[in-house]
């Protein structure tokens, strides 16, 4: 048996994430391929975390062919939860076509890429200190510090986060921003909408940090909608191009002194909200009211509309909200928007060799999952 690209990529992703839930890994491999990897004892099910992990045999199989981080696997409950959250972010970036295997910040200058900050921790020097930055993500012209946000995630020190972000990316090009990631947009808004504590402190809720940062803050759901969002944001000049594709003959350019508007649609200010930069939409709405307009016109992806823009803007009378068509997004991307899945063709190393599977001696106790 010869390993296919999909199976090798699954092993590699496990080597980077340490823990991945079966349902998440099935976004990359088929159930049959996953069962084969379990039967060959290259991966196994870790019952305490309800996740899959890479075995020593799996790591040895990749040795000399694919580099993996040497960070020791953690078995602390809180650390496992953080690793599972990281896996959600990394798999979303992976399926959007972003290179998730960057090992140094300098590699982010080469194109769309993601660097886990954990890859540089635990080696005698930790340039991130105790900050909560989970990853650095370069997408399009943006260079973002990625944070995982969920209900009851706690507070952060935005000044420390910004300082570490700037210090570790000083030599890199790109417009700086923050990427708040979570299982869903509504999950993140549950935390962001919490009231800010009244006492003076360096620590802030994530909702308060959105307004403290001068840099743009984007929300990203770690699911198929988030995959499409990243694919859109990776395109040059995506706002103007997708706006024109969405409005077609109804497009009119916005006033030059209104950069937070993307167009005028039937005489109303139009904002493309598919990148989920909430503060920009809020500013656009405030400006529209100051200019005598009663509401905005917004357009975003279906799940974004359902979870965020309908309840917060359409239902409150602030905007007319439209859903972007798949055809408009496909024209921007040059292909039908869908999550990337590795091919099932044979995996070939840089030396032109294939990796052969070891003989399966016993498939009965292979650490199967339920």
C-alpha cells in the first residue's frame, strides 16, 4: 500500500496541532483513510480529550521527509483545550489554501501563511511572553495577530498584545490587524457583547479591546464560512472587486471622502461586510446617519447574515441586508468557493519517492474512536 497525499497531510496536521477531534480531521480525510491510519497505529484515539493524536510510529514515518515541531505534547486539561481550539483555527486556514506550516515569522512575507506562536515556545526563549496571541496570519495585504474568542474566555492586556505583535513582526510587510476566531460568529459575539468592568485596569474584555485597538479587528468563524471568508480576504482589492460583482449595473462609486463606504446602491451607502470588520460597519452607519441617510445597505455570506448582520442591523432597522451569491464569490475567486481537501493521489517526496505503508499485523486493538 502506498500512502496518498491526504493521509500524509492528516499525519502532518496532527503533528502540528497535537490534538484534533475526529470530526475535524474528517474535513481532510475520508472515514476509510482515517480507519486505515488508526489500524496501522500511526494515530490513536485519546479518550480523555476525545481527540486523535499522532503516535511515535506516525512521527517516525514522517521523519526525514516532513519537519514537525518538537514541542512536547501536553497532557494538562487546560492546555489540551487550547490545542483543540488551535486546531480549529489551523484547519480553517488550511482549507482556505493558506500555508499553515510556517516555522518562522519571516516566512509570512512569502505569501498567505499562518504561524502558530506555540511553534516557537518552549525552546529556552519565548518572544510572546504570557500574551494570548495564538498565531500570526498573513492573508492578502493583512498581517494579523489571531486570538481565539469564546464565551468566558477572560480578559487580556491589549497593550502587551500589541507590543508583542509589533516587536515580532517589525520587519514584515502588510497592514496590521487582529483576527478574533471562534467556533461561530454568534459564539464570539456572546463574549464581545459583555459589559466592560467599570474599574481601571490594564486588563480588558475582548469586547473592550475591539474598541481599544486602533488596528482593524476581524471576526472569523472556524468552519466552512470562515474558509470562504479567508479565501475572499486573500484576493487583492477584494472589497471593491466583490462589491462591483455583487451590485453589477447598480454600482455607483462612493464619495471619495467616505472610505468606510464601498459604493452607493440606489442612492444608499453600501458596505461589503464579508470580512467581518464590525467596527468599520459601525463607523459607516454612524457616518450615514450624520449625512442624513436612514440606514445602510450591507452584503455578506449567508451564515454571517444569519448570525450577525440580520439580528444586529436588519432587525434593528439600521440596514438592508443582502446575501452574497455564490456566483459573485466564484467570479472573485476564479473558482467555486469550497474548502480545500488534499487529493487522494500517491504522495511523492522531494526525492521523487513514495511512502509505503507498513504491514498491518493486527487491526483489532488500534485505538479506534466512537
